[in-house]
């Protein structure tokens, strides 16, 4: 996991027009943002769009960024907002067309799962990831994002709260309800 203090220094350099610093920020964070978005949305192409738009917004906001040692929470907040917008767009499109958006579960199943969800054998691990991906897709959006940020991205609860723009207590509740929902779905 990248060091947020280093990212703060890079963002100060980005605000000063340093293209190399911006490239380093993108290289450090784009794999995590893409994995998060792909798990949340289920489509690699949508995740790539989220990554691109996230870093466009990071660049445009560089001059207003306040170094606080919490760059990860800030960048995940941007990405999380974009993910929620896409999920809303999908619901509206599905309602208008009568065809709910179908996610590409093979993308979700191919993403690495956190250690505590992985099984021993490769076949069993792939089955576990696919089952977990289907269960995650059934959670309400905010619970899914909270669980992904906390348990897949490993963000501390205060950063999950900041990324979702909720209180720490609300973030804790979203994670707990999401995990309870996963347990119920998975049986």
C-alpha cells in the first residue's frame, strides 16, 4: 500500500505542474482504483473509465488538495462517487429499457480476493471468487462499496468513512451490514 505522506508530497508537486509526480501518483494508485471499480461494477471497461475519470479529477483538483496524510481516502472518495454515479446510470437505463445491466462476472471472478476469502486450490479459489463476486453484486451499493474498501482495499475505517462521505459510525454500520448480508447470501 502506498504511503499517503509520499502521495501528499507528490500532490504538492503536481499542483506545481510536475508531470512526473502526476505520473507516479497514477502508477501507484490506478491498479487499486481499477480493482475496486471492477469489483463494484463488474465490467473491466467501466472500471477503466472510472480510473481515467478519477485521475482527470485528481489532476484538476491538485491545486486545491490539502496534504493531510490521507490521500488514499481522498482518491477512493473520488472513485467511489464515480462508481455510485455509474450504478445510478445503470439503474435508470435498466428501468427505461426494461433490461437491467448485466455484469461480467468473469471479470469479478478473475480479480484477486483478499487472503481470508481465498481457498487453498486454484480451482476452489476461482469458485470462491466467483461466488463472492455474485454475492457482492447483490448487496446494496453503499454496503458493497464499504465492504470493498474495508476488506478488499484494506482501508482503515476512518478512510472508508471519508471515501463514502459518511461518519465513522455510519461507515462501521455499512461494513457490518454488508458483511452480515454477505453471510446471509452465502449461507
